[in-house]
C-alpha cells in the first residue's frame, strides 16, 4: 500500500522527477553509494532546486567543510553563497564527537531555527558508525521519528557504501526511510559507467530499477531511454531541400521537416557527401544544422564542407569516439547539442561505429535520440554502413521515416554509384534505382 503524501517536491533532477514524480513533502530518503559516485552532487541538486523555488534549506556536513563544498558546487553551477547571503540557506559543519547526543541536538536545533523545508545530512553513516549497531539504530530512530517527521522536513540522508558491499550500513537503515537511491559504478567495455538504482519508493511505482547517469553542469543527468515518448512528428507540408535537384524531385519536394532520415550504403558510396550537402543547403538557406561524426575527424569534414561550398565555417561540425563514451554519455552529449544549438537538422554520421561499440544497447540509444529529435521538431539524418540494395538489413530502418539506399554497381571495369528512395512515409516518392555521380564535389542523379 502506498503512503499518501500532501505535496511533491522536485528532486532537482528533471529525469528523476519524471521517474518518481519528485520527493513527497516530509519524506526521508536514503542516498547511498560508492565514494565519488555523486551522492553529494545529487544532494546539492535537491537542495538547490528548493532554494531557487524560495524554499529554505539546511545542509549538515560531517566530512566536507563549507569552503570546499561551496567551491566544488560552484563548478557545477550551484551558487550556495548567494542564497546564504539572503538567509535561505545554512551550511553547518559538524566535527565528529564521542557524545552522539550533541550532534543530534545540533541538527534538531538548526531545523527549528532555520524553519527549513529541505535537509541534507552528509554522511549519516559517520554518526551511526560511532555508536555501532544498537546505538546507531536508536540514534536513527530518534532522529527520524522524534526530529524529522514531526518537523515535516524533506530529508536526504547520505550513506557511504564501500566497494563490494550491497548492504547499506548495518541494514536497519533501509527499514526506517521512505525511499532509497543507490549510486554505484559499473565497468562497461573498459569505461566506468555511473548507475543510479531506485531500491525503494513508498510513494510511487518503479517502472525500471536502474539507470545510467552522467555528472555535468547542473548535477546528475540521468539517461532515461524513451522518456520523451511518442511526442511530436514530421510535417510533410514543410520540406528541407537536399541540395540535389533530382533527389528533391524523387522526394516530391525534399525531406519532411521533423522526419528521421537514414542514408545507408557501403563505404565510399557518398553517404557523408550527401549528408554534408543536405546540411550545408539548410545552413546556406538561413537555417541551422549540427553535424556529429562518430568516425571521421572534424578537420577532414570541414575540408570537404568547404569544397562543397560552406561559407565561413557556418556549419557546426564535431567528432567524438564512441570508445570514450558510454551510451548515456552519448545521449547527454546529443541532448546538449539539441538544447543549446537548436538546429533544424542534426546529422549523426557513422552509426555503424556505435553499433560495433554498444551491441545490444545500440538500438535503445538510437531510438531515444530519435524520440528526442521528434519531440524537439529536429530533422534527424543518420548514415550507416549497410548495403540495403543488396539485401543487407539495417535494424534502424524501422525507426526512419525516409530511407535512402546507396550502392555500387559494376559496369565493365567501372564501379558506378546508384541511389534509391526505399521508403518515405506519407510522401509520394520515386522508387527507381538511379545513377548517382559526384563531380567536383557536387552530386548529380541521372
């Protein structure tokens, strides 16, 4: 049976709010995790969300002093000194004492004096470890049931979780709180991946237990696949010119705005050239485009773009290696590009590199990026190494609204490029396989 709470408060994380609905007013949440996993960052994020909403907060630290805390948090975009000067925030550093009653009284006194709505104790395990299992149980019981619940303060209790251990503290801590979040590291393909596990939530159903996250400006950014849902769509009445007159004719006027487009073909067939041509046509026509490559270096792409006709590096081109990023980090990177650059067109060039690196996680990542672009009204153009005209299957073709297939055909001693529009949802299109030529950095279709 779920406990009924009066009001929900933001966790500070947009994604965690989507998952849990926020933290209930007056709830006690245990945040446990490995050293350096992001516990303090999440706690600060929770606290800062309240301060921005005008809700007073109290942060009790038993490890990090005020100056260091403020310095580290400012790097993430949290200016606690600003709210301290305005009387909304108080930071209390408590040195460990043999008499555990003194820290308890100090916490309760500060709760009364500040009238805080949000409280963080970081870490609670430092106090519990001082008095052992029985003393710790009594201390935590009194803190929660005598101090925090009557005060109605929404509290995050931070607990250190040593590497290799799954049980938090002495075990009894988990039964006294309303929610438990566990932050940990996992090794994946030689990279350290941060994960957040929702181990307990009395106020909400948990659709999924664990999620990957990254730490950046603003704190934790949780990778929640498909969170955008089936929002948005493409506009068949509004089009992007491809920059190739004959291809526009094959598509009855160009690519629908907001559509997902797959350009598939073997190496050398002209996928990158076509994607760059579409992007530059958009930019030169007064629109905006971002070009993200997973295989080719930026300098090389800029050189090709200038040959095609780029004006003063007007197209934003960037390259990253999937070997250096987890799927969640890739999604966060793309999400930032979409949010900050607000492009009309986003190109993901070299999806085969992602497929090789991420295996079974690849489709989930691409679908999530596709839904993000749909929700934001961005036209997504993807290139992939699949010879679909020779029968090769590309799993992501089911996610695409438009599929353009490129291939080679041998004629005597010459390899000729060929192109066909295999699919174009809600758009009348020419399905013939036609010759494609690249002459002096220009694409022509016969």
